[in-house]
C-alpha cells in the first residue's frame, strides 16, 4: 500500500498540522506563553490521534463481529449437515427394519421390532410412525394357536413375535400424566392377546372388529382422542381372561357398540367425558360399572347383560337411552336409583327408568 493512502500517515500529518497551526496561532497572542501554546497544540494534535484510535478500535470490533457471525453460520451449517446425516442414517435404519419385518425367521422380525423401538426412543419424531408400523404388523391376518389342540410351532413363534410388538407399543406410549403428544393407535381388525396399555396416555384408539383374547387391561389409561371398540370381541384365550378398565378416563367418544365381552368386565371408577355408547353390546359374564362417572350422553339400547351386573354409576347425565336393555332375572343385578327391572319371559328382565 502506498504511504499517502495509509490512514495512519494522514492521521500523523493532520496531527502535526493541527499542532503547528494551533501552536502558531496561540504564539501570536502576547498574553499566551510558549509552554501554554505548545501544550494546547499538543492536545489538539493528540485529539486527532485519539479519534484515529477510536476509529481503529471500532473497525476491529466490526471485523471481529463479522468473523464471529461467519463462525456462527459455519457452525450452523455443520450442525445442519450433521442433522441431515443423522436423519439419513435414521431413515436407512427405519427402511431396513421395516424390510426385515417380512423376514421368514421369527427372531429376525423380533430384532427388527426392537430396532424400530430403539429408533423411536432416540428420534422422538419417529414415534408415531413406528407405532403405525407395529400396529400394521398386528393387523396382519393371524390364526392364533388353539388351546384345545396340538399347537402349531409356526403359530406359536408368530404369537411370540406379536406379543413382542404389543409390549413395544405399550413401552413407546407415555405415562398417563406425561406432558407432550398423545399418540394414536390403529388396531382395526387386529388379533391381540394379553393386550395391556394400563397407565398409559393414548390419543385415539381404533379397535373396530378386533379380536381380544385372554386378559385385556386398559386400567388407568387416559384417552384424549376417540376410542372405537365397534364390533370387537373378547375371547377366553389360553387362560380365563377379563376386560379390565378400572379408573380410566375417556375424554372424547367411547364407542363399544356391538362389542361382545366373553369374560368378566370391570369399568370401576372410570370416567366417560364424551359421548358413550354400549348399544347392542353383549356381556356374557359379570359386568361391573360401580363408581363410573358419565358426563355426556350414554346409549345402552339393546345392551344385554348375561351375568352378575352392577350398574350403580357414580353419576349419570340426563340423557340415558335404555331401550330394550336386558339382564338375566336369576342373576344379581344392582341398579342406580330411579331404574328398575321389568320381568319378561325366558328368564329375562328389561331395565327401565322409573317415571318421574
């Protein structure tokens, strides 16, 4: 760089000129001593140098800020690149695991399910997708092994895989009072055994036309979305099982229309906050609704109770549909205040609400 283009040279020149000019002007005044004139001129020249120093410091500050901004942008780009790499690896893991779900060996399918569950735990954005895949596996046609005949080894192995899928589905769901998203489960037409979601937070649950064998446990669940058990059925399975739903909360629709309960049923202390229906449902064994709170309408039209029945709800809405709701006359039937039984033929009674 040429000397005359240097800011330092111009600053030095301006300082000397100002020193000479101010000092000479003051020396022309007889009342000003030489020392005062030189001191004042030096201050004027020093002010120029100080201004240059301030400008230089500001320039350095701006250069440092630009350097930090460039460094921050570089760091963000590296973070984005690393995140894209992680997403790519996660996508590859997901695709490979889904592919292995169709493997002939049952232990490979189990490993694939654990890989999917591990991916969901490390990458929460995948949780709903992994749950959808596991539910899709459970919706596959399955001929469960019979307890009365010689078990088919292949069916036994497949049942083990399906039980693993059920357990992983439950493990991936948050606890009932957890903050965060509530995940949906679509198990339409699925064949399930020992299905246990107790104490979990669930979004929507679809169990239309599902086959529920052995014990099903939904106790302590909180359902934030709509729940549909339409035309589902429970069976005895390998051991006598029950449908347990104690202390659960249904915040939206709860649809049990056409559901057949082959074993005992407990809805003790459960809350139904949305529209609820048991229309055309059938309870082949004991049914207990003690302490159940219903805050919206409930439909019990054509519901049949074949065993011991306790319908002493904790609270009921004004809108209750009881058309042709039947119980067995010889069974112990307990009803809320204002309800009574009307004897019919063939040992059946109809539940009606007493007039006014």
